[in-house]
């Protein structure tokens, strides 16, 4: 019996990528049922991350390892996006991603994170947003990011920038978004085109083009904007800001956000 148990745990550890969480449903598919999981806990093979979720005792797990379980074991439509995805792919290097940083995760409407993920103390604060921003094609602009022994789905830079703009101006500043756009000199126009056509937010599409054209990126000239629905009517991000008639949107003047913040302090 002891030999069988030892053999089973060895097979499990080989299938279980280091640094990731394993949920009970996945463990049971490997033939490790709840009673055996409790035995592994007692013998210090496993440790509990939360209700129905476990990590190898010697493993240090962080949010990517938890996200792996959400995606690969639970099949949830959740991914890392926004500024988090930009930094993971070499952009926005000036933004913090370690302790004290905020990680942006996105999911489809009505997709809830399990309690073990919400309650675990990850190294970074997790901001989870459910949205149908790309209702026409929810998987458009997603890619795999290798994390060593495993991979997770994250937004491409093209999609991630639009996700950043989704939060402007309530949770992200216009100036911060402009600085991020400046570094996106190599976006793929074909993918940008697809995302613009599928994006459900008029504000996001207008802001994206205002910033891209303002940065004079070469890939902008390859877009066919006649196929993009920019909606009707005016949009206003700031009173008394700069109005772009081409896209009917008002944005803050340079430095206006900082001045406003200084007045509030």
C-alpha cells in the first residue's frame, strides 16, 4: 500500500508543473481523491492554498501559478491583460510588477473567481474585471506566455493597450496611457484592425486612435478605419480639455491631470 501511494505521488508530481496550483477536480482526474489528498497533506507532500486548491509543499506559488489553474484545470475564460500583460512582454518596464503592484486580470461577464484565488495572499494586489470589451471575438488578441514550467494566456500588446484605455479616466490616467502608447512602435496593424473592428467600446476605439496618431506610429497608416465603427456623438474625458474633432472626443491637456491632482492634495 505504501509503495502504491509513493508511486502515485511520484506520477502526480511529474504531471504537476512547478509553481502552479492544483485544484481538487484536476487531482481527482489524476486518481488522487480527497482522502488521499488529506494523507499527502499529513505527510507534507502538499499544502492547502484554499478550499479545494493545493500547492506542492516546497513550491512558492504566485498569481501566475493560480491563473494557470483557472485556465488549464478549471477552463475559466480569464487572462492577464492591461498594463500587466504589457510589462510581461517587455513593455512598460517602468511600471512595478512585484510587491505592491496591481495585477490586472480580465474575464467574461458572469465569470467568477473561486474563493481560494480571491482569498489567497498573492505577492501583488489582483484587480479582476469582467467585461465584454471584445464581444465580437472574446479570444481575439490573446496569446500564450511561457512562465518556465508552464504557460498562461495573456493579452497581446495590441489588446493590452485597449484594455488599459478601458479604465481611462476612472482608474488609469490619460497621460499614463499616452506614455504606454509611445513605446508601442511595433504593433501589428492586422491585429490592431481586427481588435478595433471587434471592440465594443466607442471610447476605447477613439482614444486608441487619438494616442496612436499623436505618437505618429508607422503602423497607423496601414489601418483601414472605414471598417471601424466609431459611434456617434461626442465623448468627454475632461472638461475644458483638448477636443479632437476627427474622433469627437475631449481629452485632458498635457499636465492638466497632474495639476488637478496637486490641487486635491
